[in-house]
């Protein structure tokens, strides 16, 4: 099936300050930062890979005309996470939207999985998201305003061999999202998540074979994985005022069938 053309921007995030983690490279984070900027947001990007982060900032400057603030941040380090939000606030005065995209996967059977493999994926994907949600909530609850969008996965709902650590982490992100939404609701802070099935980008081959990717494509009704900007569009919707009544929701970005 032919890949659609990205839609035109409509100023959905005009005047908003948006922080996006794991925004280097060509994955969902970079696509989200780009779409947010195209929709009028002032973006702050972060990533654990400092060189790739600077390259991403340069690419975004070419596309949007403005070079975003780029802050190295390893989400497994609380000092890094707090420094990211402190610096973003110092530069722009506030944070309106936090998109927590950092995650780590891998493929290994449960019986062969080491404690280290399990813990590493959980620390980045679940605990890292927790650290970012906590930092954002502290700021947003005080301001009584803000939106958080977390990146989960359909694997938080569906079983897939060799993905126990990643699936458990993403299921945890879903539960964290619902709890944070309940805590933020009294002052109007909204927290939602996206749950992509298969979003295609070059880094997938680092954790998944061509055969496995082809099998996943075959499960999609469109016979292809999502373009990263297609996931980013849903993140933009959840970040915008068009989703003002939504909180505690996990939105599947998928055409997958059983």
C-alpha cells in the first residue's frame, strides 16, 4: 500500500513549549520534535547520545528555521533528568508539554534472559519514563497546567516471544500513565500515552531481525509499518487542546490484527 503524504500543519501547538526525550536519530522522538515544531511549538530536545543530538538539532534547524535547545540527558540518571527540565524552564520559562519517548528493547527468550538484560530494559523504558514524568509533574502541578505524553507499545497488551522485558516495561508505562493522570486531574494536568504497533526506522534492525520485522509487517492491515510521523501526529493530537477531555488514556497507533 502507498505511504500517505504528511498532512499540512495547522498551528495545533502554537505558543507551546515542548520537551521531547530520545529525539536524536530517525525514530519517533525526532519525528515528534519535527511535527511539534511544524505545529508552532518551541521545542527542547534531549537524548543520551550527545553527538547524534547535536546532529538532530542541526537537521531540525534546516527544516524549521530555528535551532532548538538540545540538552544531553540519560534518563537512567536522575541528575540528568532534573537538569533537563531545570534548563528548559530556565531558557523558556515553563514547559507546556513533555513527550517521554526514551526506551530500550531487545530480543531474548525468558529462559535465556539475564537479570542484567531485564534490569537494563526496565531502567530505561519504565523507570526512565517515571523519572521524566515525576520531573514534569512537579513543574506542571505547581503551574496547574500541562500535558504529558508517554510512549508505550502494543506489547503492553499483546504477547510476543522474546520481548518479556520490553513488554513488561511498556505495560508499566501504561499503568504509570493512568496513575499520573489521576494525580494530575485535580489541577487540569493531562497525561496520556501512545501505543504504536510497528513504526519503521533504521534502529529497529539493531534489536530485531529482518525476518521478524517482515512477520510484523504481515500482521498489519495495511501491510506496512507506520511511518514515524504517523505516530508523531497522534502525539501532537494528545499534546494539543483538541484532546482536552482525554487523560489516562492509552491510544493504539496500529492497524494490527491478531
